[in-house]
């Protein structure tokens, strides 16, 4: 089987570890993989180790003739890289920015198109795209989701015959998790996609109140998405700077200014989170994020708002904040800081859950099943 995995800027940067594990696992199963990322990220993502790598231009208008030309060029680069004119069997699109290009590559290659729906908010646009490209004559279109609960919802939105498969992203679980020694500085990570002060400030306030009598804290906060600042528009960069300025102001008022470090792109540079004691998730995203899985696997205790769209955030794996105000956050954080056995129990339970339900091997197996179904349908058409 011959597969092209194409990722947009956001996914290629924040989930390069997941993509690498997937490519290695597929290669072990005999799948020849080529991965494509935007040229603008080539220096950060790096070349493929177990998969041939090609770049593509992701800017410009998404007009039909331009998309068709980009698809032809990318197919030619894939063939040149592999020194083969063998057709692709599967085109797997990670990130909404790749969908139309991936659909055109699949059409020209007579390959199955697999669209990764990695967050609940992508269901509607994915279903709309599937209906729109129905006239392209693709031999097979499939959707891959990370939550079983999304399967039926998607099937009700898409035409009959469009496959919906489950392949939850997974990670490797180390033999031992992080253990906290009394008297250490408490390392706290905060991960927020929107950077909205209405969600982040209550978490900061609750953290201050819960640690008023100790321990001393060091806070690392990421309040921006994974796309590098140098790649954003002027308007986007100004918006991020405005959010950051608002949080600096809030931290000053809370007396946390000397403890707070705004660390952008933590999903691309994960060490501060994986070495932390606590990870705070102040807003529901309905999204798969391997950084959260890796934190759990490393023994980092997670405190999160209730996010019913993410099954890994449950009462066995994290402390869930009953209401997202300062009092709710303070009580949730204090409950594990003052109860060492409970914190250890939550951390070990999370590690066990990730090992059982979110392993890298189970992710690879799910993707392979989706590929095989798609490629078989494409070959039979």
C-alpha cells in the first residue's frame, strides 16, 4: 500500500511526534508512506526518517485551476522522491488547510481520501466538504475520528457510503511517571487555545488562592495556537500580543507577575509541560491533543474544565473543575495539592488509562484498518 500523509501548518508543528509515530508504525506494517508539510515549516519539522518527505506551498487562493496545478506538482514530487510512478492508494489529510488539496490529489491519483476529524468543531465543515466533493468522482472518501461518540453524529451528516472510522491518537507510556518531592517549587502549565482572559484568569486566580500558603509556584502558560508567530498575519500577531498583554496585566494584579512565563508553542516544545507537576486546561476544546496524553503518561496531574467532547478527560484521569470560576479552580487545585495520596492515585490512574486506551499501537492499528477499507473500495471501483 502507498500512502501520502499531508499535514497543514498547525498539525505539522504541534503534532509532529504523533505523525512520526504513525509513519513508523505504518512502515512496520508494510505501508510505503510519504509525508508532505508546508515549505514554510521545513526547517522546524525536519525531514522524514521512516517516510519520504516532500514540501508544498500552502498559500494562495483555493481556486480550482490553482488547486489542480498544486496537486499535479505534489504528485510529481512524490514520484520523483520515490523514483517511482506508482500511484497512491490513500491520501490522508491532517488539518482543514489540506482538505481541498488532498481531495484533488486523491482524484488525480484515483486514491482513497481520508480526512482526519481531530476535533468536534471540524464535523460540520468535514461533512460539508464531503457533500461538495461528491461530484469529483472520488473512488472512496473516509473520515477518521478520535472519539467513538462522534461516529454516529458524522454518519448522520454525510452521504451513505462515506466511511467513518475511529483511530484515537496515542502515545508511548514511560515505565515510571514523575514523582513530586515535598518542598520543590510547584511547576504548573496552562494550555489555552483562545487565550481568552475569561477562562484563563479564573484558573490563575484559583491557582494563587490554592497556593497562598505554599508551595512556591512557577507558571508556564501557552495562550496561542501552534502556528509560529513569524507565519501569522499582522492582524493575528496583534491579537496574540493583545491577549498576552491582558494576561500580564492580570498576573500583575494577582501578584503572580514574577512567577508567570508566557511560553508560546508549547505543543511544539513540550519539555516545560512534561516536567511540570500540574497541567491546567481552562477551556473545553473537544480536540485530540497528544500533549495532554503525554503529560498524563509522564505522571503530570491534570486539572481541567469539564470537556464532554474529550473522553480522556474523565473523573479517573484528572480533577474536573465543577464550575469555571476562581472558587471552583481553587477547590480543585487544593484538593490534590493537600492530598498527596489522591494526587498519586489520579496520576497513576491516568497513566493506566492512556496505556490501555490511548496507546500509539492502537492508533496505528485504527488508521491501518481505515486505509485498508478505503484502498479496497478504491481498487474495486
